[in-house]
């Protein structure tokens, strides 16, 4: 595969700094073009989800460009960063991260003023999910007096619009989108459970189940009787019959899902142009 053309584009972009001066603003046009990542990248609007092959010149250029921008611009970040599926840190004490020569780099590029969100679908007859709904309503209400940087959107109960300040019933399905412009990539709820109490044990087990089955959810800073512990020390579904359990239940936030080069438009069949 001849990649000299791609390399030439990359070098031109490095020298010019933007797509307009290189003449790539119309990469979406043309009947027979095989559209790829170039057509998805907008240097003026970088927010999005990226999956980049660092062994490829164009992908590597995108990674370098976005990393430089993230380091230079206040209020912009990479979050949910993985290399070949393994989570990595790209900001360590202010030191610059060096891109490896190869590997699949995946991340969300976020400008915080645009906000992050998490979508919830909660069965209010389940005490665990009712608790989460109550916490979401509480956070949204508290944020109203704090500049409105957290909010619940698209709030519906059994597909009927519901005001976030309304009293929650003990049954029904709540759908809500939690939205935040705070510089954080997760929402957390603090819990203190007395495992000698049956209701608290049920809550513990349900939150454990949710953590096991929902990729965006996790337990953090867990302590049992004041001592740090990890859920791997327990054998599901057995919960201790006594003890004081403290932890933060967290839900990862992300940009509103939209593509920055994950999916490609299939090339047109050149045979259709034959006479």
C-alpha cells in the first residue's frame, strides 16, 4: 500500500497548521472518493471520540495535534484513554507523554464548557435504582444555586415528561440524562451502609450487581470497618452479615456519543462507472 500521499498531506498540515490552507476543506465532496478519517477531523471543533492507529501517518498526526492542543488549551482534556484496550495516563505531573510507535489509541476529546453526560434508565421499584434516582435529583437541585453546571435532561417517567424537582414514586421506569459542565469525568454518590441491617445488605448487593453488569459504574474508596478493601475479596453474591461499609458509587461520564473516525463511509463501487 502506497502511503506517500498521506505522508505528504501530514507534512503539509504540520507546515500550515490548519485544513483550510492545505485545501482539504472539501474532502467530503466528490462522487468516487473513499472517505476516511480526514473527512471527520475538524481542527476548530475537536470534540469527539477517536480511535487512532499510531502506526499510520495520518492517525499519528491527529494524535500529536490533539495532544498538543489539549496541553496548550485550558479547559480541554482527553478522558477514557486506552492504548490497545488498556487504560493509560497521559498527564503525569505535567510531564509530556510520548506517543508510542504503534498501538490503537482510543479516547474522548472534551472541552468542558460543552459538557459531559450519562444516561440512566432506572426501575424505581428497585431500592438500589430508586436511591440513584434520588441522588440524581438531589445533585440537580443543589446545582441550581451553583451556576447550573449540573442538570437532568430528557427526564421521563414511563415515557411521560417529569420535572426533575418532582417527588419520585415507588414504581415506574425513570429515564434521565445527567449533564455536567464541571471539569470531572464521573458522578459519584457516597454511601454508608450498616451490613447488620437487612435493607442495607440488599442495597449493597444490588449496587454490587450493578457494578458487575454496567461498564460505566464502579466502587471507589471502599472501606469495611474503617479498613480499605476491594470487592474482589468477596464471593458474589454473599454479603457479610455485619460491618460498617463506606464507599463512593461512581458513574463514568462521556461526551454525547458521536463519531470522529470510528466508522467509515463505504467506497463507491467503481464498476458502476464503467460503460
